[in-house]
């Protein structure tokens, strides 16, 4: 089966708004009919097999585990996005990589860039894995859900504070020998870590330009 549909991209990477209405044309190339397996406890579903005809033996679920799962045959004509998401059998147009130039509180500018796949995988790229659900009571799908960043802002700030303490411990270690220049470099890095929330106020935490510690004096 071959059928096109438009997928609305999130306004930015790791955001769930679609106000900009940016779309990419996708072409589903998988089977028309799909046998899906649905977890009875959390409603997560997955593709088991597929066929171009509804009466194909591949769609017979009589031999599968019935206690923990329900089974349904869906028509991809009616559920294109869900079929593409579960089967991963689709292509799409090129999605331009995201680029944004930002300025921190100190007046320093930097660029955040996010790379998209070329012509495959955009649905998996933009959605949480396993976030498509099938509600057997209503015979309908829910999801998939657009992906947010795996870490929240506070956890990143806390991680920076912990790293700052590691740097301070190294500076306080009498067995470590640093030159004045190296000590200054580590002190500046420590202070940056302790002030990231202020330096990047109003800027999403996944866009922050983290310092490459391999270029710093050894402190771990």
C-alpha cells in the first residue's frame, strides 16, 4: 500500500506546540491491514504482522497469548499515522535542521542546532517511544505523544552544582598541582556551573552550550 499524509512538526525540537503549522509530507509504504497487540494493563500497542488482504492468515491471532493482550486488525487507510508509527514503513520529505542564535545574560551569543533525519524516521524522532495507545473499549487510538526533553531544567541545574563541587574538591586537594592559570580556568568553570540558571535565564536548558571538559585541566 502507498498513501501520503501530512505530519505536523512541533514548533521547535522538544516542544509540544504546533502553532507554526509546519508540515512534512509522508508516504506510507506498509501493509494495508495490520494485526496489533494491545497490553491490557496500559493499552500500549505494537504491530505483530501485516497483509494487503484482510483475510490473510498472517492476521489470525488465535495462536497468540490471550491473557495479557488484546488483538485487533486495523486498516491503514483509516489510521495512516498510527500505521506508519508502528510499522516504521514510510518515507518523508527532507526536514530542515533547526538552528537558533541566542544571547546569554553576559551578552555572549551562541547557536543551538538540532539535526533531523533526512527522509526516514521523523515520527519516531518527534514522539516518545511506546506512546501510542489503543483503547479497546472505544476502538480508538490515543497518541503518539510529542517528545519533550528527557531532563527538566532543575535536574540540569542540580547536575551543574554537583559538578561544581567536584571542581572545588579538586582545587582544595593538596595533592593536585595546578599552575595559577590552570587554577583560574577551573575557578571560572566552577563559577559558570554555579550560575547557569542566571546566565541562561529564559533560555531552554537543552539549548545551553556546555563547556568541553576535555579542554580543561584534569579535575575528575
